[in-house]
C-alpha cells in the first residue's frame, strides 16, 4: 500500500476513530494521542492491510484496544460521554432546551451504569452506525451475542429512563 492508497482507504475513518477514542477515554488530548498511535501502527503495517476485509474495522479494533490499554493504565472505568450534543435549533425555547438537556444528562447517567461491553456495542451501533459484521470484527464478539448485548443495553436505558420519569412525576 502506497501513500495515496493509504490516504484513500484509511484517512476517511479519522473522525470515527477519534469519536471512538473520545467516547472511551473522555479526554480530548488522550484521544488525539491514541489517534496518532493508530495511524502510526497502520502506516507501519501498511504492507499487511490488504489482508483485512475492512481496514476501517481493523483501525477501530486498534483504537479500542489502545484505549482500553490506556484505561487499564490509569485505572479509570468511566467511559461514557455523549460528545457535546447540539440540542436543537433557534426554534427551541429555553424550557424545551432545559428539558432536552435534562434528558441527555439522564441518558448519560444510565449509560454509565451499563456494563463496558454493552456500552461499547451500543456506541458502535447507534452512534457510529456500524453494522453487525463490522462490530463483530472490531470487538471479536459473535453477531448473536452482539444482538443480545445491544438489546439488553437499549432495554436497560429505556427502563431506567422510564423509571426516572415516573419518579419525577
């Protein structure tokens, strides 16, 4: 793989890789460092990349593993962050904006309670938009287990949100 092919196949995944690293590490500087490490590893092994069906999924795998290594190193298990969500347009009044912000905060808290594997799968599927085979390649978990974990994660968040809403009334 030459430089031009590398730019075409690998660089378009930069934003997804960064979001994944930021999601896992909750630190912009560390996420940027991980992204550099990922590209360095990919470039160093550019002659082997043709063996992978999806270079992007392989890059996500490397990103995930480097982030998890970094997390183990600092003993930090808090990994969920919904990156600066834009809560609407200028048509939303302050009350609606507060309500939306409150909902986002509640979902963030519920996501923190999920097991690490469910959080990761939920992020890959619902935030990044990966399909099941790509998630399987990234995580090493078979498709059926991914479907089960995703279903359980969604149900847990939904039930928790409903429970919070019922207590608030």
